[in-house]
């Protein structure tokens, strides 16, 4: 199949469903009341390894040949993809080398090592992770497991929406709006594809941290635009330099637009989610909820799906919000 579509996602779900947690889709009376809408949160922070990333990594690694598995894999990530590749590789007894920024959250580095992956730290101000990964892959014949720009990865991430749609179907619910975090665009590319197939009238929006809104800018200009250097954010999971070559055309077709949230708004949202949903969410995992809670879009009388994509936050950051 040359064109990515919902069938790729259904195939991926059958491939990986036995290795995942079917995460909850929940709603909350307090939040529904303040937003005057019906909001459903998909809790991928409760997934194995603490984020949705396990879906794509598992799908990709399961599809490797025996020869590729014996040679091992290499990946680059600020943390969640790193943990996912480490865990999925450990399950298959595959050697994994993971390239991570030296300033990545400690919990993400420690967990990646816990999954028996070899962590290689680099300086993001002086080194390019993709180049390091290519060199290792070339020298050691390892397969690169990309964080988002791979159809097998996108299909795996899209299985989140497969679960969402089944849950909504059980309750005869048709959603109006979908809000999802966006870094390189793999999660929203996969999930928006499946949701658009199931609900043709749904409006899907990417949500990004201030200074890293490359997808919003690219959607607005209908071409790939990179982030300008020199920006910082607490949303470390969403630090893609620009939209993916594979993810952007999908998102350009599927998405209505994008929203941008500030670190201050994200911090407040993490506290609201902890207080009212009783969940721990990392900054990048909270941006979609932040767009809803700060009224970036009018949700009045709408049925809304909000992606909670990850929960890997350092304890010190969480208690000092």
C-alpha cells in the first residue's frame, strides 16, 4: 500500500495490542462544567513506559527481520521514544543504543537504562543527534528506529485513536473536536487519520509549546517551516526542529490548524489535571489539555477528545510547579 491510511493503523493494532495497556478514556464533571462541554481525556500517561511512544516503537521493532533484530537498533530521543525503544527491544532481546541529550530529564535517562539500553549522551548545542545515529547505524549495521518520520511508527501511534473510537462507539458518542500535542507530528498524524476515517466531520488541532510551533506555522503556510533557534521550554518531549517529511503531508490533509501554549499555562494545567483527574502528566503531555483549559478554542456544547500523551516528569519539577 503506497498511501498511508486507516488500514495501516488497524493492521498495527492487531500487531501490537497484546503488548500494550488499553489506556482509559475518562471525563470529569468539574472540567466539563467550567468549559461548558463534554471532554474526554485519553490517558496515555498510563501506558507502559509512561507514554504513547511504546505503540510506534513496538510496531516498528516487531516488523524487523530476524537479521535486523540480531544486528540491533539505534534511536535518538529526548526521552519518551528512548524509553519505548529500550523497553520494546528488551522484550525481544534486541541490543539497543539510544542517543539522548545530556540535559534530558533524569527520570527518562534512568528509565531508558533500566530497560537495558545503552544510553549515549550528547550536547544538543554542539552535536546533531541524527548524524550520531547514522554513524552508529552505518558502523554497526543497526536499524534506526526514528521517533516519528516512519509509516510503521505513525501507524503504531495511530492505534491510540483506534481505542478511542471503540470506546466512543460503545457509548454512541460522536466527537466534534480533537486536541493533540505535536512535536514531530507522528502521534497526531496517526490518530487524526483514524479519527477522520471514523468521524469525517471531526476538527483536529495540533497543540505546541511557545517557540516550538513549527507545525502550526507550517500548516498556516502550507509548507514545512523550521523553528527558529534559541528558544526554550519545559515541554522537552516536543522539541522537534521541524515537521517530518512523512508526517507533515498527512497533517496538512487532516488538521484544521494549531494552537500555541506557554510554559506558565502548561504548569497550571498539570496542577489542574493532578487535582481533578488525579493523574501525573509531563509538560509535553499536558499541552493539549492546556489548549482546552485556557480557551484557545471555543468548546461550548462540543464533544472534545484531548490527548494526554505522557507522564514522565521529574519529581522535583512536579512538586515545584
